[in-house]
């Protein structure tokens, strides 16, 4: 291993010795239906795409749905908006960690 490779290895090893917590998603305030999105909604933007949670605020009982994710379209429905946000955050963190783990030597 040359000096350059060794420095890179040390940097990478230090990252895994002190793992960085993935950033929390920053959610928009709940928004009313508009011309672009027909349902009540919140959005979290990431460098990889956005999360969109929608629900029918005019209905007494509605399941908020994750209609858009950075990795594709509809994901699933949840009992509450808070639960949908929490699951998006957990899935986002899991996918980031899995992606970073591919670089472990």
C-alpha cells in the first residue's frame, strides 16, 4: 500500500470508528391541496429526491400515504402522518447506512 492509499484507508477507517448519524429529514409544514398536489401534504427534500406524504384532510378517517420517495413512487399507507414521517426517516437512514457500508474495506 503506498502513502496515498494508506491515507485514504485511515480516513475511511476513522469514519467507521466514529459513525456519523444520517441527517434528519426536514419536513415542510402541512399544506392544503393546491394545483400541484390534490391532497393535504408534507414534503421532505433530500439530495436523492423527495418524500411526499398525502392525506385527505376533509375526511374523518384517512390513512396518510407515502406517495413519493427518493427511490420511486408509492410506498405504503400509515395510521398517522407522524407514523409515516417516522417510517420515512427510518427507511432513509437504513438506505444511507447500507449504501455507505458498501465502501467498507
